């Protein structure tokens, strides 16, 4: 990882955050009757505001990515057996999914949010992990799922308190997509490609 690679990763991440936030918010507002008669200048101001918010989401996701990298480095130095750290990540991912169900159950969120949100999050994480494994090794399954589930949930904690499903989706979807992009770029940035089907290693997340 050098400065040029870091700047490229950071720049594209915040750009993805901006694009996803703008597209998602505009699509939702198109169904809002209050926005149907808004002038072009009003839409332009709204799009610019959403782009800035999306860039903030991208920067936040980037901070979470490097926090995970530091955690992964420290954990690998503590746990001498790679399987131990992988198992812990798997357990934490399951715990976080249960916590999401607990946070959204019997709240102001729609009634099935406690079930659909964890299922959607784990389904998206498994899909990204499958793509990651196809490009690296089978050892990337659990670390990728852990990163996408636990780190995305951690970054979205404040919005869980709102009880508003629109606010939750506004923030969680861009964060998840930014995190998915970063984890998929990690092995390319580090220049350590691995063959699919290789055994689990201590650097499974790379």
C-alpha cells in the first residue's frame, strides 16, 4: 500500500458513496408528491446536498475499512492459529445479525424489518464473499462476511436509533456498497492474488 494506491482507493470510495446516495435518494423522492413541482434549481441543490452526504458516507466507510485492517493485524499477532481468529469473526458476525434483529424488533421500524434486514445483509455479504473467494482463496469467506456485516452495522449504529426505515436505508446501503468495493480491491492493492480453492491462511481477508 503506497500513497498513490491509498488516494485512489479513498477517492473512488467517496465517489461511490456520492453516486449511490444521489441515485437512491432521487429515486425515492421521485415518488414524493412534494418534489413533483420542484424547480430545476431545487433539484440541483438537493442533488449536491445528497452528493456531499454520500461522500461523507464514503469517507466514514474508508475509516471503518482501515480500522478493520488494524484490528485484523493485531488479532493475527495475538492468535497464533489462523483458525481461531476466523472462528471469532464468524461468531461476531452471527452476534451482530442477532443484534440488528434486536435493535429493530418492536420499534418504529416496519414490522418485518427485524427479519428482512439481517437476511438482506447476510445475503449481500455472502454474494460479495463468493466473488472475493473466486478471485482469492476459500479462506476469504468468513473475513469478508465479518467485515461487511459487523463493520457496516457498526458504522450504521446511530441511524438504528431513529426508527425510520428511509434514514436507515439512506445510510446503510451506501456504506455497504463502499465496504464491498474496498474489500474487493484489497487483494489487488496489496498485489497478493491467490488461487481459488487454496487453503485457509492467516491473511484470509486479503
